[in-house]
């Protein structure tokens, strides 16, 4: 346990800091979820006791098994259930006797089936747990990830904690956010997969995350809302305190039908949710990749309300596309003023007339000119934000050219460190298949991540993330300003 962590008095905080965890339904089948939960907690590692419960096995992964939860001598705060649905109510009774605080039901095939007997079973489980003070996460979910205390539900989740939190009704999307963003630097305080939300729901977790001192930015994937008025009140409370980034699924008729069979939720209309987001300053996204992109900006960039962008790097066609992408997201791409162009003319008389904003690197005729132009542009007070193109499409032409790309990227990273303005980089590598190109792109992403610079695969995603980010901060600076497009 981390004894130096900031104190949080919210009642749900104890869910994320258990003294001991029991996993019910463990077997030696390495493909079974009980086995995987046990292995994850041992390898992460969780610092307290981890107790596997198995009727058939004596030990799994070198850890002695218990037949039932009641056989364990020491305290158990958190239980992970990987048993069939028809055994879950008996498990709740064992948890009552044992004094368990919380049950995570990976167990599924309950309310989401829309079968009356399963609906009734889920209601019985929640009723019995609530009347004895036990909180239920799920059913039909992956559970809790809290790296500061060694809780995890995926092997690939980062071991280093951060300040982003993600609450998701979908277990798949809870993992997808990590796949979309962890390699580029996203780090989390908590990830919560809560499935059917039979007991603890989206409002409970939003209420907690607003108070959690380890969380600075809140992201949510929702299919439905259990307590509409309470949720809106919490969004109102979040406005100006912590950014909330929301991916609300099931906004269409087809999506609403799919939601019912996934997490037994009731969805809502697109226009209603957009109005809610605009009213309360919520950042509304429409995919997991868009969510990851926005969170990168919030994690790495200092606040900015700016709308004037300088684009640096790439070739002629790419520069035109980049300018379009930025203006379509509401940014200005102002031309260089005459005094800056005259200074460029003094050291690049043959190409100065071709250099403006975007700064097309392909017309500059040499590294020295490019370096001086980019540095001048970054210092120009006519722009608020910087976007650098690593020129991967052009430079990653053959294996040896990867060295040139590294030098170009390092120059952009150094520029970002020196600039007094927020800067992002995009590495437009296309769809690389040759091993050396894939390796070069991954290495470039890692260098940006280690430097604390948001990195994107193309200008469209970079511009959209910056648009969300700056729009949020403009609204904070002027709450009466319209939220604009989303």
C-alpha cells in the first residue's frame, strides 16, 4: 500500500485499496478468466494476500486454493467472481459471513439476457448485498484497475500510475483505451469496467472520481444512465473542476438496440446528449481513438484557449491538407507577416517567397533553412499553437533514411521543449508493413511519449484533439461562450 497517498474520504475509495483479494472460480486452465485474474494480480503485483477459491484444485500457480471463501482465516475485502450465474447468490452469502466490502461480478448472463429469471437473480444479488453493506461492481464486467495498489484486469495495462481515470460500461472498451493510448503515454489513476451497473453505476463512479485526489481528468464510456437527474447534477458539479470526456454510445436506433443486449441499459437520443455536453462543458467524443487523442492533450499540454496554429513540416500536398484540417476544426492558419518573411528572405533569398504558414519543408532547400524558419515561426507571437509534421511519409523511404527521420523528429522535440506554446507532433507513416518502417514509427512514438509530447498518426486526429482541448479551456475562461462543434 502507498502510505504517502493523499487521503480521500469518499466511501468508494476503500474499493480501490483492499487489504486482501479472493478470486472465486479459479482453475488451471490458462484460458479461464479465474486463472488470468490470479496471474495478473500475482505478476502486477498486488502487495496483499491473494486467495484462489477452487472446488477442484489444490493449488494454482503455486498458490494454495481454498474450497470456499469461509475457509480463509484472514480478512478479505474484495472478491472477484468468475463462477456461473446460478452460483452467485450463494457466493454473496459467503461474502456476508466473511465481512467482504465489495464483489466484482465478472459473472455474466444476467440482466443483459432480458430473461425474467436472470433479471430477478440480479435483483436478488443486489438486494442482499446492499442490505449487508457490500457493494457490487457489475455483473458482466472486467472490474478494477488501480496501478498504485497493484489491481489490474489486463496484463498489458501500464504499471506506472497517472492522473487520468476511465469509467466504462464496456469491458472491451476499458481495454481498448489502453491499446489506443498507452503506447503514446496515457497513464491512469483508475480504470473501472462496471458492466450492467446493477448496484454501483456511472453516477456513483463519477461522484467518486470528482473527489479522488489521484484523478485530474475523467473519461467515461456509457451506453445508458441509471439515474439521469443525479448524473446531470454531477456533470454540473464537474464543470470547471475536472475535465470530463464522454463517449456516449447507443445514440442511434441500431445502437440503442445493441445496448440492451450488451449491458441491459436504456440509451438516449443524439441531440439530447450533445445538448447536455454543451451545457455542462463535457468533451463529447465518438470513438475510443478520439477519446485517447483528447486525453493525450489533457495529460501533456498546459491549458490553452488559442485558435491560431502554425503548421511545420511535410510537403506541398500534405501542407494543403493540414491547413484544411485545422480550419475545418475551427482554427486559424494565419499567413506569415511581412516582417517575418523579410527576415527569411535575408538568409534564404532563393526560396523565401515559397515559405509561409504552413511551413512546407520540401521547398526550403536545406536543413539550415528549415531549422531557422521553424524556430522563427515558433517564436512568432501571431500563433498560439504549434503542430509539427515529422515527414515520415517522405523520409521513411528506405531503411537508412530512418536515421534522417530520427534527426528530424528530435529537432521537433527540442523545439517543443523550448517553445512557450503548446505543441503536438504527428507521424504520418501511412500503413507500414515492412518491419523496419514499423520499428521506426514505434520508436518515434516512444521518443515523443518520453518527452511528454502528444503524438498523433495524422493531422486530422491532431487537429481534432487540439480543437476539443482548446474549446474546453475557452469555455472555462468564458462560460457564456458557445461550445461550438464537437
